[in-house]
C-alpha cells in the first residue's frame, strides 16, 4: 500500500522559493509528481523526497499536489495542501441521512481537532436559516423539497477563537446525493436584487470553462479590522467627553452609529505578532479578538476598550497583519471586508508591501478600506485612497459606506474546489462583479 504526506506544512503566508519535503512509502512508488496550480513543476524519482517549489514573487493562493505513481505512470495516491488560504487545526464533516416521516431528515455532524479539545459551541444553517445543534448526532432539518437544491452548513467554535466549518449540498439535480466540494465566491450586486441561481448559470468561468452554480447565500457578514498602534491617542478625539463615558442619552449633535447591522460582526487583529513554528517552518501568529456584534456596543466604544487594554509588546507588522486579516475573512465563506486604520507615519516592520497585500486581498475577493483619524487627508499613502475619520460625523459616514458594501455582497457557491484568482465572470454576467 502506498502512502504520501507533506512533512512541510505552509501555515503562514509565503512567496518565492520554498523547500517542500514529503513522506513517501510503498514498494510500488517509482516517482512523485509535484503539481502547482494544476501544472506539473517537478518529478522526484528517489529519496530524499524533497523539492524546491517556486511560488512566484506575488502573494497569491496556491494549490500544491503531490502524486505518487508506479513504473507505468499510473497514479497510486495523492495528497494536497492549500497555500496562502485559511487552514484549520480542526476538521468537520456533515452527513445527511435518509428522509424521515413528515419530509424531514436527520444530519450528523462529526469533527476532529488535533489538540483533542472539545467544541464550546456548534451551529448549523439550512439554506441560511440558523438551526440550534443540541445533539450533533441528530440535527433535525426542516421539511424540504428534494426538487430544490439545499445547502447545509455547520460552524464549530473551539477555545482561543478557533473555528471550523463543514458544508453539504443536496437536492435539485443532485437528488438525495450529497456533494461537499464547494468553493465560495464573493460577489457584489451593482443595483437591484440578486438574480436567481438559474439565471446566473454560466456566469462563472475558470480557464474559459463554465462552473456550475449550486446556491447563493446572504449570511451574516464578517468585518476584520487592523488598527495601527500609532493612532491610539488620535482615536481618543472621537470619544465623547461625558461624566458617564457611555451614557448615549446625553449626546448632543452627532450621535455614534451602531457598530454594524444586525447580521454583521467585527473582529480586531493585533498587528504585533507572536512567533510560531511547525517543523522547520517558522511563522508569525497575529492573534484576533473575539467577535463583536451590534449588542456589544458602538465601534468607538470597542476601540476605546481595546486602546485602554493595550497592545502586546514587540515590533509592529501592520501590513503583514492586513494580509492575515484578509485570509481570515475568507475562512467561513461569508460576505467580508477588511478595514485598516492608520496614522500619518505608521511604524511597520512588515515583510510584505502594501501593494502586494492589496493585490492579495483582491485575489481573495476581500474588499479593503483604509481609514485615518488624521485631520488632513493623507496624500501619497502607500495604501492608495485613505478615508478620513477625524470627526464623529466622518466616522459615521465611513461606517455607513462599509455597511452598505457588506449588504450588497453575496456568496455564490460553485461546485468543485477552485483557486479564487482563477475564477472570472463571463461577459454575459449582468449586475454583478467579483468583490474586490
């Protein structure tokens, strides 16, 4: 029996020449083929099973595949890992059972966590409708028609902000069969309503080939925010000077808008990393806060809490943190956005440049907005356009624009696994654009 596995695991963001080591066993294995983004880039015919893979100078998502073959070139086994895309130490699977009386079905949720930690919460979504999970072995689905395509998703939350998801697709043209290989594509509606699934068939392409659309969702949206530590004192100017700091009833003039809408959340990402390692690979770990929702308060209140709590010590890697935030934003397949708040001259020990990170987030279909509390507009910023939020009114308007972008975002689930930068819209597509 042949086995093959990656010893080198790319947990961080990487570019350029990267060493890859494999563990290979089996008497029939004569050669290992290395495939990057669908193209063969190398062949190994004997141990040590090591290869130097060129990921290019641009920060982009990649698919790296290793295929073990016999003397005649027949495939024995393969393994795959995604690079510069979200990776989870936990995995989950959904299994949909047979139909019960009353048109209902049972689903089963199973998971594996490499740390052996039990989940702290579980939630399922049937066609976007939340379902409470009291027993993961028996998730009762609402009555449904198998003539229609249905998407069942589950989210499992572990301690320390770790989370994993699972999706299954069934019904419609699939009958009772379940399909689990799906790719989330973020799109923006230019005007009006989102077209139906039938109407957008043939609108999504990869290398000129049409990609079947399974379902369209509008679940809660994810906002990731990175705050330059150099703007902490400037942000204090936005806070109300009241005897009772957060007594909103005594506001006069501009009042702070809510954080975001009912179905939107925000996480803050510290721009000062901790060090991590996996084997010979070293990487920077940017720790996020928990998710905050509308009921947690207004954005300026949350910023004030974080400012008072203080940042971790160490060199700031602001630009690198924005790249990590973009990758995190794609993890759950929700509408998403990254907001960076910068000072006039941020200290930044990042390895990546703003131009590289902007292109990376664009390839992930994650919109990036840059704000600054400076009283004068920042000209010539490496980040391009910078929105001024030096007053409460400007902050309210900036929040409103961000909220509107998220409200117009939808997630289109495409059959199969695809790299996001390889997906394009056909010329026949109307009223839609890929999120950028």
